C-alpha cells in the first residue's frame, strides 16, 4: 500500500541561516544525525584546508583561479566572499540528486539564500534562526573561548546586519531552547516534503485511484 513516504518526490534545498552564535550549526548537526533523507551541501572554497578536514567531505578545496573559472562557467547555485575567502555551492551533482528525491541542507547567509532562490526558487525553503536576545548572543560567542573580544565585537556588529534580513525568509524561529527549536525545524522540513508541487508521484497515484 502506498503512502506519502513512498511516493516519488522532488528533493528540496533546505536553508538554515542565523547570526554567529544563534545555533545554526548545532541545529544543522542534529538534523543531519536524525534524518537520513537530507545531506549537507558540500561547498567549494578557496581557503586552506584545516587540520582534520577532508577534501570532498568537509569542503572541496580549490585555488582562487579555479574558483573564478567556475564562476565564469556559471557552475554555482550561489557563491560569496566571507572573511577574504570564497565559498560556493556547485549545481550539477545537487540537481541530479534532487530529481531522485534527495534533500540538501545549506548552512549559508542571507546573500547565499537569495542567490539560491534566484536560481531555483520552487525548490528552496529558507529558515532564519534568531537568538532570544542580544545579551544571550554575546554570551554564547564568549562561551566558545575561541575568539578575542575584538573579533566577538565584530561578529556582534555583523549579526545586526544579518538579523535585519529576517523578513526575507520563509520561516523564522527564535532559538531560546535548542531542542524545541530543532523540533520546529523538523516540522517545517516534513511539511515542505509533502507539498503537492513536490510530490511528482501523486499524478500517477491519483490516476490509479480514479481509473
């Protein structure tokens, strides 16, 4: 017996954005662990590989010249320069996998989300995660113990600009509790998966019902 979990569907591009420290990375990891139907989009980057990172798993590491060549050939869904390094999302593999029902998770900023929508709006779902307040955001950044006060101040200033784009997203969630926030993110993902427009298997299924 067919149900909505077995009907053929088109995959979606699921975007999570937030200012640094608001919980985007934590929620992303929880989602990837809990849901086998979604994979992390692997970005191409010009930055150097860090210790422990694997080319083709964490990122695809390329030269600045190669990256520019890919830009000129329109091989990216979106790309951006972040802290003097370039990052981009390659199109070819993702489009093929989406036709087979694979979903992809994007951990990108508002600029990347806008570029994605311009390239493939019907399959993009965007979620913005807000901190409960500014003081909590600073506390989370300081608790990492990784950055100087100067860098934290810079991230806080950048966060104001990122938060100002909240209204451009399909969904907005306040992360005052990480587990509750995660539940809401999964609910959004599951609802988007069963949208009529994405369920390519519905037409033949309904035809069988009416024959």
